[in-house]
């Protein structure tokens, strides 16, 4: 029997110290695949609206993708809960080596409720789940905690999801981490763990992972490996990782600088990908990945002494470089290290600090609010200090630790205009107001401002119209500053990414996330190919067309979660600044651009129509029927496991 | 590949290039045991992630092989084409003495009760084929030291540069 079809769900009550194990219903797999999809169903089904995300009533779901364990980049684990940052859906996934280990330990999904009486970690090995004391781990940073757990369980191959001091201190954007670098960063899942007194979830297993057609899975793995190596994308990612994107985006003028006041930073030589190479001591690979995009690096004499870490990614490059107007390799590497160890989402932390510096610069706050600190651009010391203050909620840090919505309430409505967020989650480190497809994707994302739900990076390449038409099934322009047809690009990518996330695959291994090069690899670029993969792994015949419907179902279910919490069309807009201020810098095609509200409204309408949602972004009754998401159907599905 | 070419070749590991991705491990297990379980993989990439070290370990196909010497029923035989030490499953009595004496821990016991070890995939090792960092290479044993030698030379050249100021 393929392991993915006899997977187990553990319902873990931390308050009562009780565990109940059930088999994952076949219908769940057929309709929602795994990981992000199944997580959305559990959250929608189990959570009552208006629950305080930091209360014991919140539900934390750890769910691995359907294909976990194959010799391909298949190791994404999804962490879901109601987000303490936004009040909307919380959902974040990361790679590393946790997911296949959890499958070998006997579980595909963990549903964690209640609150432990004292600091606790879960030790899950070969079908057993044990509640263990974690007082000795409380206060340790994310890597120290993992090493201490390995020593304690006496097995250095055990894999853990952990929180750092930021999660313990309920920073609303604390992340969940595994390994030195992998972070389920967005939406504050670490704070939910912290609120439950849960320091870590540790897994270790010796069970076999079986497939319906093992020889076909192996063939696919070999073919993928061979094809991938022929692409330039592969070579670039192997050497530089995602940092390679920066030189292009900074040149074009699509990076955030000084919060959101400019869109290019010069000079930027010290934060370019090449600048990290002297510090690099090799690379690190997630489970089953032939790309291995992460640097391992050492900074020998930083103000924190010798530091060893992994990364940074494009996001951290922007947060700790261009966004703060700091052209320093060491600052970027040290900040990356700090947020990793403390367990903070790099993006939310960077964006909150950039906002603080701008409102200080504008005179909306002063030293009385900042504990005497003078906040200014280009100052590594300012940034280091604020990161630590946030993680430990010290002084001014306690305000920033609350995230955009609550911090704006505390510092006054005049500061709201400068806080770049959607649904209460910060905009990424990119400056997107010249690119309508990117803006739409970020604004309608089901977890607040976020690119990983849809980003059609392919839009930037100016590819031939015929090519794009073939890819998206309708005519659209090759001009990335145009609005024409972009609803289809975003919608198409949303469905595809929902499927990829739920299968547990890495976006870098699939499709056209970053580059059209990967399209020529002839692997995982169509629903048909993903359908074959699902068949080989599970034996389930889910056609390409049905997979696409799974994507629509997952996306709509996530939308329904947010609608129930009061998020509607009004929450699908970029910050006012995107409509008001033209970009001051960049290539001629970018310079002077700002968003056009009238065109954006039309784009939003067209986008809702593609999903089968009404003009308020509410799924129509016929859409719910088509997707099997009517109230009764969802109730019945969830009721199969949870009475 | 001709017989002459494959004879005397070995899988040589380069820990400094390994990224710990487990691709070789998962694929090896899948190919030989039709399931993924690192316990059955003939190769292991041991991860010391907190220290940033990843060390591949596999059968060295020893010349005077302890596994072969210790086997009471002479079930471990030298493959005449590849030089790999192969377990003859018909002869093997499952005493597991080979597991105990192997200095590399390169021999293992599967849940369905069988001794398994690297067979060099009949001269085309899958692990080497899939490794994108060249942390594994399948080369004649007589040249196995060359990569390390060049790396050492590079280090010396850097030191020389510092001394001579060039």
C-alpha cells in the first residue's frame, strides 16, 4: 500500500495531554491532496470564527505534502493556524528534512489544540507521541534548541520544528524553523506555538515510504535530474541561490528602498550575490533536491563573534540591504543570522523596522517613543538593536512586535500611510507598483501581502505573446506594466501553486516560478505531469483537469476562511501609497509609474470572475457546488475525522 | 562501458562538496528496495547540520575486505567486471558478522531479513549520476586522490601568495 494512502492524522490536545489517531480519509486526499490543502480544510472545519489566535482555542496544523519522501524536492511541510498577525488564515511552509522524517515516523498530519501547562515539546517516533518537558529548552535559540533535543533523544537524525525566543515572547510574526535555515516564516505560526507553550515538534522514524509504482517514481527522478541540469536556471541557483535576482531587480528599479520611498539603491555592490561568495563555505540542500540553493557561510569576526549560518535569500538581501539603505555584506549576513536564531520572520521584521525609521524621519515619532534611539537609514547598529528589541519585546520593540495593524493603532493614524501592508501583513521587499500582475497577486493572496501564492515572475521576461497564450490559455500582453489579461496570469498561478504546495513540492523545481528556462525541462510544467507524479506515488487517478480543480478548491476554501473572519474586497487593495506616489527612479519603463485605481478595480473584477466569485470576492453558490464546498459538504468531509 | 574501463573503479566521496541533500540516499533505496528508507540505502550522507558538515559514507570495496574474510559461508563475492563485493543471497545465512566488522558501517540488514550493500550498480552507480555537486565520483582507484591533491595545491598556492605578496 502506498504510504501516502494510509497516512495518519494525530489529534493532539496539549491541555489534556491526550492523543487520538485517525486515518486520513481518501476523499481528503482526492479533493485537497495534502499539506496546504488539507491544512485549510482542517482549519476551516475546526475553528470557530472570531477565536483569539493566541488562545488555547486556536488550532495548529502541521501537514506534509502528498509526495513527501520521493527523491525530488518534495520536503515542504505546511504549518497552519489562524494568524495572530492578521486574524486571517495563517499558513506557511518550509523545506529542510522534516517532512520525510515525519512520514517515516508514521504521521502525515498533526492537529494540535489546547495549551500545555508548562513548556513542552512533542517527541514523535515510529507511531508514538510523547509529551516532554521543555523548560530546559525555553530561551534557547532555534539552532541550539534543535541540537539540545537531538542530544536528549539520543538521535542526531531526529528532525524538529522549533520556535526561538521570538515565538516564546509571542512576537506576532515569529516563525517556525527546522535545520539551520528552513523557516515557515509568514503569518506568525511561531507565536501560535509559543501561546501553546510548545517549544518544538520532533520526529524520527524508521518506517518505509512506499509508492504505487516505485520504478516510475525513480525514472521521473532521474529524468528530472538530467533535464534540470541542462538549464541555466540550475547553474545560477546552484552558485548564487535566489540572491541572483537582485542585480536585475535593483537595476530595473523594482526593489523597496528606505521603506517605500525609492526603488533603487546605489552603490549596491556589497549586497549583490557575488559579495557573499567570500563568506560562503559551501551549500546546503533540502531533502531530495538536486539544486541546493542555499549558501552556508561564516562571518569570522562580527560584533557577535564568529557566526555560522545559511542563506541569505533574496528577501533578506532586500530587507537588510536595500530596504534599510545599507550597502554592507556583513550587516546583511549578521541580520540574517539574528532573525534565524531568534525565530523572526525576516520580511515582517525588516518591513516593520523600515516603517519605524521612516516615521521617525518624518517626525511622527521621536526618541521618547524609541527609548532614546535615533532611527536612521544606513545604520547597521540601529537595525541590530531593533531586531533584538523586537524578539525580546523590549521597550519600543514591544510595539513593533505587534505587527502592522496593532503598531499603527499605538503610534497614531498618521503613521498608517507609511506602513506597507495588506490584510495586516507586510509587503515584501520588492517595489511592485509598476507591475500590475504582481500587485494583484500580492493583494488577493489568501494570507496577506505575499508573493508565494501566485507571483507570475514570468511576466518580467517580455516573452512572445503566442508563448504566453499557450501557457495561460488566453491572449495577454508581454508588457509587464500593462493590466491587460493579468488576472488570468495571477489566477492561473494561484491554482498551480496551491497544487504544488499541497503536493509538498518546491516551487523552484516546478514550472515557471522564477524563469522560463525551467519550462524547457519537460518536468512538472503541466497538470498532466503532476497528475502522472500523483499516480506513480499513490496509484490514484487524478487527471490534470481534476488537479486544477483541486487548486481552485484549495484557493476558494482559503478565501472562505478569510471571508468568515470579515475580510472582503476592501482588503484586496495595495497601500494608498501605490496609487499616490510615482516611482522616483528606475528604468524608463518603470520610472514615474504608479497604480491606476480605475484599472485596478477592473482587474480585480475580472480576477473574481475567473474564480467564480461575485464582485465582493465571495464565491457564488454555483462555484461552491462545482467545487464540493457547500456548507453541508464541508461539514461532512470534516466530520469524517472530527465529530 | 568496457570491462577494462570499469575494473578497479571506485566511488570516491568528497565531503567538502556534499550538501547533505539525501538525493543519493533516497534514490539508492528506491532503486534497490523499491521504497524509500535511508536504512536500506547503500550510501549514507551523514548530516551534522549545526556544524555545517555533511559526510557521505559508502562501501569502499576493500581489497582485503573484512566482510569477505569474516563470512563463514563465503557469500560475499568479488564481481569480476566491476570489482564490487556482492552478497550472494542464496549462500548468505544472515549471521550479520559482516555488519559488525565493516569499518565504514556500509553493510545493513533490511526489515525483510536480508544483508544489503553497495553493488556499484553494475558499473553505473546511480548515486554518482544524481549528485549535482560532484561530491561523489566514480573513478579509477589509481586516480581517486587527484581531486584532493589539486585542492591541497590550491591552498598552498594561496599561502604562497600571502608569503610572497604576489
